[in-house]
């Protein structure tokens, strides 16, 4: 296991992914973790991440310097390197100008992380501070034209610092350098697979739950389905799932999900049809955050009422993923501003006095999909694109009407059919339609029309934190537009969204 200390770098999750790609488990912890706690975690090595601070800033993040005395290999990246070197007696200087981008790395010592790496290779820099003087016992192992100490290592201890970022793809041999750290320096084994994860998770749940009952909210998405399978494998009939149909799902989604879930997950599921309740409460509500609040509150109400019928439940399971966990433990205590209030069920466990189980809390989305495959979840669930909790409510801009829902459902069904037929569904993070609160003029069979506009949104992404608009072929876009306008009553114009996130978001509301 590798421990990654989060000094606030935008690349933290990337470091974790690079480690896990090598079948080595890793965990990200904040710098406030004490050396004793690290000892208990028993890692094979530590990576100190980069970060936006300068070590001279008053509130720059710091880790207990006793970590350097644990005898464990430590790799400091950028700010992580600055921290290590200054904690061990070296000095760091402000260079006055930022070095940002590509640089040619000249390797002086082809050992440790640089074993088997060419003497000259491309690396990626992003820093304002540099090492001025190394602590005793360290020597320079690589330099660039602008940075004399681009990498340094201790002569006899496994302590290494790199000024550049080996975790980003622009450092051409960065993967190999990290592999050297994992396998040659730390002596890790390639033993972390989804098979071993599933085995451990099932055992863990059994230990935690004992003979008590567990409730899980199923949404039909991959995260809650995988959580359900894991729980079912561990505790079988002690698990009850609740599926709330909020009336904001895709066309025939609730019925289709019911069949799939029943067929493939031999699990106790209660279906609650609460559509009218949600639609009534949303009448004339146009503000997106108000919509989310209403939907979140009603969901809690409906869920709680159903959960109360399950006597003696002590646990609530959730399909929380690692990116959410990382955000809440980051060096600066998580996100500073709420862009959208995504987490609709956050308040449930406390309100219902239930203990929380989150078996996926250390996994990324693509790992959850692999786990789903390992657990034999059907392909249509494993590869399901994410669908927001508030559903179509945030894809109908302005107030929600039954007519709007009908139009959007028809458009959405046609769109997904085309995307799937063209083989794009799995390649896209999400693809969906948005009903705009606008009308435009058109002409159909010599008749003037004055109808709705829909926007098509298709994005590629790794984790929804950033996203690119998908460069779908024009022929496919043309077909999508034609079929929608010809086949869906009430639409006479289709537009394609060519914005990326940031500065836009994936959903329109
Ligand atoms: P944005 O629009 O913020 O979306 O770029 C990022 C990801 O989150 C999903 N999303 C939501 N999921 N409740 C949810 O459960 C919400 O209120 C919500 N809003 C956005 C979105 O579909 C994308 O995958």
C-alpha cells in the first residue's frame, strides 16, 4: 500500500490513478495525519503531492516531520519535494518567475526512480520555488536548463524528491519513474485487483454489519447497483433496497429498471411510485437550486417513510465514490464554493440515526465498473452513463410540465438509440438532451411552425470534474437532428452544445 499525502495539488487523483493502474493499492490522506497513524496504516511507501502553496507562506500545509524517520521510502513531488528538503535542513528559494510547461530533463544518476530511463527525456514543470541548497546526505540526480535541482535523492536512505510532475502524461517516462518507485524502491507487489477488493469488501461488510439489517437506496446507476451486489454477497437477506420513482426518470426507465434489477439482482427491493408528489411540488418552480432542494427534501421524506417500515435496520449503505471522499479531506478542507448542491441524500443517516456503510468509498468510477464486471453485473448496468438524482428536472430549463417531460423523454430515447447504434455510448461519459425554455420558427410541409428547441449534450470525461464536448461525427449529429425533428411532436430545432467544463458544467442547470 502507498500513502499519498495531499498538499492540495490538482493532480492528486492522477497520482492515485497512476499507482492503482499498477495494481498497487493507495490511499490519499491529509497532511494533518500523524506519524503514528501512518505507522498503523503500514504503507510500503509515501508520496508527498505537489500543491499551490509556497513553503514560506504562513499557513502552508505541513506534515509531521517524524515521517522521514519511519524508515519508509518517500517520494516528494514539487511542493512535496520542497517540504521534504526544507524539513531535513535544506533551503528553498523563490525563483521570482514561474517555470511552467515542458522542459528537457538531464539525468545524472540512472538509479532509483531513474533506473532504465534515458539520460535526456521530457518532463513537465509547474513551480515558482526551487531547491537552493540540499540537506546533508542528498545529491542531485537530475537537472533542467532552468532548474539545477530537478531531482535529488539521499545517498543511503530511500528519500527522493522531484521538482517536475511524473504523474502527468507530459512527463514522457513518468509512468516508468513511478513504477520504479513502487517496485524497485518500495518493493510493492502487483496484488491489488478487483477480485481481491471484492473479497476484502465482502468480508469487511460481514464484520461490520454482523446480524443487523441494512437499507440501501437504489437508483439504477452503476454505483448503487454494485453496492447492492457487494452487500447481498455479504449479508444476503439482511439487505433491503428502496427504489424511489420520482417521476423524473427517462422514458419507461422505472419499468425497465424494475425488470433488470429483479432479473439480475436477486435482492429484496421495494419500489415506491412517488411521481405525482414530486411533480406537484415542482409546479411553477424555475430556479435550479430550488428544484434540487425540493427534490432532495421529498426524496428524504419518501425514503424515510419507506425505510421506517423495515423494522430494526441499523445501517444505511451508500455508493459514495473516492473523488467525493478526497474532496472532503483535502488539504484545504474541501471545496470552497457550492456550484450545485449535488448530494441529495447527505442528511439521511444522521436524521434517521443510522450508521453509514460506503463500500466503494476508495474507488474511482472506472474501478467501480471493473468491480461490477467482476461481480457479473449485466453490461447495461455496468456501462450505464451517470444520471443525476434530480433527473429530467434539471434538463427542462424553467418550470417542469407534463408536456415538457413527454417531449424530453421522446427526444432522449431517440438520442440514446442513435448514440448506441453508432457505438458511442460507452465512449461518452454522458449524452443527453436538454429542453430549452424557448420557441423558434420553422417550416414543415409549407406550414409555419413555432415550436420548442432541444439541445444535445455529449461529453467525454474521466470523473466529471472536467469534461470535453464530444466531437461526434457530423453525419451522426445530422441523423439525430433529423429523427428528433421528424418524430417528436413539438420540436422544430436541434442545437449541439460545444462547451467544455470548466467554464461550463455538464448539466445545463
Ligand atoms: P455538473 O453539471 O456539475 O455535473 O458538471 C457533474 C456530474 O454530476 C451530475 N449531476 C448531479 N448528480 N444530483 C446528482 O446526483 C445533482 O443534482 C446533479 N447535478 C449534476 C451530472 O450529471 C454529472 O455527471
